[in-house]
């Protein structure tokens, strides 16, 4: 039986760790983008509601 090539020994663990780190960073980036989009959406809604309330007050006076 042949012994494994020393250059190829221990290849799976570093590859698995690198892949895991890459997936973690990707998911964190996506979560950050989603939270940012949600915050912008809420700000836009608040701005619209504020404008609507202001316009309604001006119409009644």
C-alpha cells in the first residue's frame, strides 16, 4: 500500500475551514444588505406618512 503524498496530506481540513469562512462572510454580507434595505424602506415609509399628515393638516386649515 502506498503512503499518501506529503504535499496532499491535510488538504481537506483547510479547504473545509476556508469554505466555511467564505460561507459565513457571504451570509453576513447578505444579512447586512437585507437589514440596510429594511431600514431604508422604513425611513421612506415614515417620510411618506409625515408628508401625508402635513398635507392633510394644510387642507383642513
